[in-house]
């Protein structure tokens, strides 16, 4: 199975531990390529962004509709095994959920979660969507098509980006959004909740966006408590923290924290 992995290597001597970036729902490795991959490489980190099964340029283990969180976990395990050393894992949104589940079976030197799916799942996100966009929510349920939730630029802006993001920049990102696995979405709502008690003690940093409409600050704070993670909120940012204005502040926080961990 072909796995798309976008890699940026440092031009100078590399830090000893590589970083593997894992995207969220509707995204692929492209979301790390514009800012985070070149920046982390410039700071000495061997940086790799994975496209999960049926995302970006990656093949699927099965049809997208039926791809589950376990398939995504195996994607991460396979990608990590290709690297010279076990990588630090950085996951955004669904990628953060995958990391939570990954740690129930595998280990990592450290993990960073950016606006992750909360430890108690997406149920409250579903309620917010039903309240704010009832027709879109109903269409998504009736057609079993998760793409409809983000399927026009206004919806994508609402869930992922700040209201004042430049329209040209929004239209640069929007065509890259794709459908998501219906099965994976359902598992994040109800059927595959993380079990923090199964996770061995792992250095963890959870970074949240104050203006995130997808998950609330309290949901993210609750998730950080469940894992004993260091927690920080970035004001003025929306859900896609790696693409929002201010992304470098987020990256610098991650790098400073990694160096505190000796990584």
C-alpha cells in the first residue's frame, strides 16, 4: 500500500528525534507542508507529514467509507517504523484522537496534540453543528456523507478558520479538503472512545485555539487533565492552528517544549 509521506530534512545537523505530523479529518499531509514542515526543518528537526489511508496521495486499506480508526492507527505505526528512530507524534484534530488511541498500543518519546478531538469524543461537536447548521447536519446524516459538513468555503471557514482569514488564502486551502470516512466519524462520536488509563506515562503537550468553533476550551482542558498533559491556549486562533495567522507562535511553543524534554 502506497503511503504519501512529505519530508523536509534540516540543512544543518539534525536533532536526534524526528517528528511525524498527523492530519485531521478532511485534510491530508498538505496541511503541514506550507508552514510547519519547512519551519521545523529549519530548526533542526527531520520532519515528516503522513497522509492517512485514502487521504491525499495514500492508497486505502479498504474503501474510505469503511476505513476505521484502527486502520489509521496502523498507518501511523507503519509510517513511524520507516523512520530511523521512534518519532515525536504531532496530531491535529482527528490526528490527535488517533494519537490518543495509538498510545493504548504503542509508545512514543513525546506527543503534541493540536485542537484534538476531545477524550469524550465528538458528540458535543455534533450538537453544535445541529444547532448552528441544522440543514447541513441533517443532509450529512441522511446521505452518510461527512464532506457535506465542510463542503463549501463558508462552512470550511466556520469550522476551521478565523472569520477574518483572507479570502484568497481560504480559496487556496479549500480545494484540498476531501471527504472523510463515515465509519471513522461514527467511531469518534460514540464507538471507540480513548482509554487514558491504558496509556503509559508519555510527555504530552496539548495546545488549544481560543476561537475554535469545533471543540471548546473546556473540552480540551478536560482532555489535557485526563492525560496529565501540559495545556496552553492561543488567543485569536481558530481550529486549523498550523494554517492560521500566528502559526509560528504555535510552532515555537512546540519546539521550546520539545527542547525542555531533551528532544
